[in-house]
């Protein structure tokens, strides 16, 4: 029987992680044999037998901020408005900084001195992003087979341990690179650019994922996730472990920063603290998803973006 093909316009897709979540949810329908999602085009090509119910597909992805539209036209705020808002937030943060400086409470704004508490806070912010919600949604679907609390603990334990382990591995790589003058300069420049683009992305000035996405990590994640489906009881722990390769801008920025420390153990600790920061809201994924619906969250995220841009 020949496969039918249908292209669905999906509102809300903005990064490779969105592709993973949409494909994972759509694949729950037995009639669907293949899904090709593209976050840049904001669409998914579905290959299937028989019939598909778009409303049922919508019910699967709506809780995570996506929606199938008959005619979808992305509405983006004019760049001038976004720039005015960006500089307005920047001036406000600068005034707050001056006040804190007078009180001797001013924190460091250098990425080279990024403290562990700030990395933890970055993890908390990251856990409310769609990228992290993707991972949360994948393990959340296992709650039907296992205790949700047990799955959540296992998932987050896998994340924390793997982030420490891979942080150590890539920390040794970073140490080797920083010992070479040429690579040290390149790595420092890369860290600086990652922080700038992360800030601009969070502030809605520039879409880093659209133009600078490290999508190959998404392919690694999808491949490992498919292999893990054979072991449903062990899946939460190992799924949490492989989220190190999830194509998330927050994670990738911290990974590059940690590598540039030139200290394997410190790199591992930074990655572990970041993972711990994501744990509270990933333990309660529904809360993380609901936080994203509040208007104040968008301004908080933009404020964090401006802070990251200015901190470089």
C-alpha cells in the first residue's frame, strides 16, 4: 500500500528540540510511518496509511506550546520595536547595577567569572524553555508505565550524573585546547560569541537556533532515544543521561564555557550544577510548561538575555 503524504503547518516550533518532540508525539499513531519535521519552515511532513485525525494530533502537542494551523503565518514584532525594548531593558538593568554597586552588592558581569550560583540560576531558567520541556515531555510520557515521581527522580539523576561525567570528559579536551595558544584564543572567542548569541536569542533580537543550530547533536539524541525504547524500565535514567546531547542553546553555551575553564574537574562541577538547576522544574514538568504561558516570563527571559549580552 502506497504511503500518503501531508504537510502540517505547526505554530510554536523554533529549534531542533521542537522537531524531536513533534516527531515523538506524532509517532504514537500507528497509521503514521514517518515524520519529517523542520522548525525553520515550522512544518512537519507526515507519511501515513489510511487516515489521520489532525485534532487528535493537536491534542498531543498543544500542552507543549505547539498547534497545527490550517493557514499559519508567523507574526514577528518589528525589529525596531525589539531593539527599543532591548535597550530599554539594558538601561533599566544598568541603573539597577549602579544602585547595587553603591551598596557593594554588585555581581560580576564577566563570563570568565561566571559563578556556580549563576550557573544554577541559568539552569532554572533553561528548565522553562521549550528545549528542556522536550526532554521533560519524553520522560513524562513514561509515567503511564511507571510512577511519575520515580520516573522523574530517575530521569534527573541520570541528567546530573551524565552532565558531571561528560563535563569531565570534555573538560580534559578543553584543557588540551587551552594549553595551545592558538586554540585557547579561538575557544575564548567562541565562548564570547556563544554568550552574545544566547543573549540576543533570549531577548528575541536574533534567532541563534535558526542560523547557528548544532543540529547534529539532535540526531545523536534521536538515535539514542530510539535505542532506549527497548528498555522501558531503565529508559527514564538513560533518557536523562543522553539529554547532554539535546540541541538546547542554554546547554550548549554552558558546555562551551565549561570546556574553556581548562580544568576537567571544575568543568564537570559546572555542568553538574547546571543540571541541578534544571531539576526542580523538570520534576514538575507541568509547572514548567505553565510558567511559560505567563506574560511576565517573556520579559524575564528577555531581561536575562540582555544581561548575558552585557556580561560579555
